[in-house]
């Protein structure tokens, strides 16, 4: 009877993929991983660094265990751990992801000196006065006039957008891109809702709200037919 393999090593154009079985014990896994990597690296050219991706399936590893596996792999001379991928996450990570995708609705005026920050999307029913600031990890939708600062996607989300009933900002920021007092916004009085987004040249563009239908089709997150 053939013994079950707890560690499978696959070579790709980007390096190595290590698939680690999620049903055996952690100690068994470490022992077999050490043995197979030792045999594998004997045939490798030690002058070239090899990127390694580790897939652990439905196994949960603590941070200490992940570091232990990384160190075990790094000891094999020319191997460099790129990342460890798992199908499971902690309760804290789940709550963080939920917060980052949640829409927070606020009904108030953001006055000068005030800062409103949310981890996910923001729907503000009210104005952002000059000197006021709204910050969101996701998108910003303002049912009112934006005259202050709006920063969407502050965690690095380039796909985030800013929309307002009246767009007259002192500064727009999306991810790490900044647009200060756009002349096109200040010079003409607009009567339709507008949006701002990052284009392919990493410039913040202001357009009609209808443009988002083609640019960001994933904005509508309807689940279960509701």
C-alpha cells in the first residue's frame, strides 16, 4: 500500500508551489517537509533564488507556526517564501474583512476641522464643508455637497470611487493618488451627480456618475437575488 504524501512539490515558471496536507499532524507535516525539501534542493542551482508559495488548505496555523515553516524553508539555501495561502481565516480577520466591505450610512454635516473615517464604504447624507474631511477604506458616496477633503480607498484600493451630488472638493484622494482643487470642478456649476476614479494613467478623473456603470460594474453587490 502506497504511503499518503503529506507534502507535494510542484515546479512552476514562477518557482515552487508546496501543497501541504491539512489532515495530518503539524509535527508530521514539518518532518516530511524537511525531508522533501532537503532532497529537492540538492538538485537545484544554489546561485539562483527560488520563490516558494505554500498552500496549507483548510489547516489553521498560528503566526508562530507560520514563521516556523518559513524558517524551515529558508534554511534550504536558495529558497525564499513568497506567501502562505490558507482557506481558513481567524474570527478577527473575518470581522475585519466584514468591516471593510460594509456600507456605513451617516446623516450629518461634516464641518471644518471634523474628520469622519470608516473602514468600508461610506454613504454620507449631508455636506462636507470646507475644512472637513471624510475617509473610507472603500468608496465614498455623498448625498450632498463635497467642499472639503475626500479620501477613498485609503488602505490602497485603486478601484475605490468618490461620488457626490455636488462636487466642489478642496482635495480628492483615492488610494495614494491626489488631486487638489480640480479646475474643471471649480469653474463650472454642475447640476448632476459626479464621480471620481483612478484611470489607467493613475490620474484622478471626474466624470458623470453614469460612467461608473462601465468603469466599475462590481459596485453593485446584490446577493441572493435581494
